[in-house]
């Protein structure tokens, strides 16, 4: 029997819930902060602990058979993987925000404007769908400071509470995408008996919680 590999986030917002759901499936494994790989004692499974950004590609390329990662990260990576199950945690919304003093009220007013983001793919798709021609400034973090520094007219980022926006003098303007953690598999692995067994266990854990 082939030992499956599942990739989950090593540390960050999805780590704890990802570990928890696997443990609740009855999987027994050691979860040391320092180790990058854990072997499950009672199921043919190894757990790889990775940066979330790397998970879609690992699963697409079959280095991991399964993965738990935010939908936003999968879509941004353009990864070709199978979606098996939304997991109900890691929920967030990707929004366009502008300065609180801005008079921008319509999407069309973003034409010719600069938008700072770490999610250029998702943003470009949305702008194209809405016939907006804006300049996307791809930066890897702290996009909220962009408008205050004159780097951008707007930002596109994950917003959960809005507190970060407010403290940077910004206000949300358009909701673009809702995201949550999902279980994904490499194409072709959906019908593997162990994958199906694990999926069924995850689904019963989710049902028990609902
Ligand atoms: P890594 O070190 O693995 O690259 P990271 O800093 O990119 O981690 P986290 O901040 O841990 O990522 O977020 C992981 C995922 O959690 C996001 O991609 C998103 O799907 C989800 N998420 C839920 N709420 C939020 C939030 N308020 N801010 C950012 N991400 C959130
Ligand atoms: Zn990341």
C-alpha cells in the first residue's frame, strides 16, 4: 500500500486547525514544532509541514497527494488540483480598499489608478471581468501602507475585521472573493481508496461539528 502524503501549513493561521482536524480523524502523529515531516502511526500517511504558498504546487505536481490550504492561495497560484472538501476554517474575504477620505465610489473610478496587492492574479482577473484598466503593484506584504505613502491609490488584500484598514486610514470598497481552507488532492488521486477513507473521516468530523 502506498503511503500518502498530505501537505499542511507549518505555522500560521491554518496550522492549528489543520492539525486538529487530522487528529479528530483518529490519526495519531507527533507534532513537533521543529519537524518538517511526521509519520502517522495508524494510517498510511505522512504529513508535510510547509509554507502555505508552496502547498498548491506540491499537490499539483504530486509531491504531496493531498493538501490543506486557503482557496485564495490555490487560485493565486493557478494550481490545477482537485477540490475535495471545504473545511469551514480560515475564513476571510479579499477586498479592494481605498483611503477613508477617497471619493472613489464606483469601480470604473479605478481606471488608470495604481492598486497594491500580494494577490495580483486574483485582482487582475476581477479587474478584467469588470473592464477596469488599473495598474497592479505587486508587493509581498504590508500593502496597507501603500496609499498613505503615495505608492498606490488603492489596495487589494485579505480583510477579516477591518481594524488594520481603519488604523491605516483606509476603508473597504469592494468585496472580491470569500475564501476558506479546503482539502485538495492531486488530479487522479480522488479515487484512491485511502484518500476516500480520509475524506470520509474528515466529512464525519465536519458533520459532528455542524
Ligand atoms: P506562511 O508562512 O505559511 O507563508 P502566511 O503568512 O502566508 O503563512 P497566514 O497569515 O498564516 O499566511 O494565512 C494563511 C491563510 O489564512 C491565508 O492565505 C488565508 O487563506 C487565511 N486567512 C484567514 N483569515 C486571515 C486574515 N485575517 N489574514 C490573512 N489570512 C487569513
Ligand atoms: Zn504564505
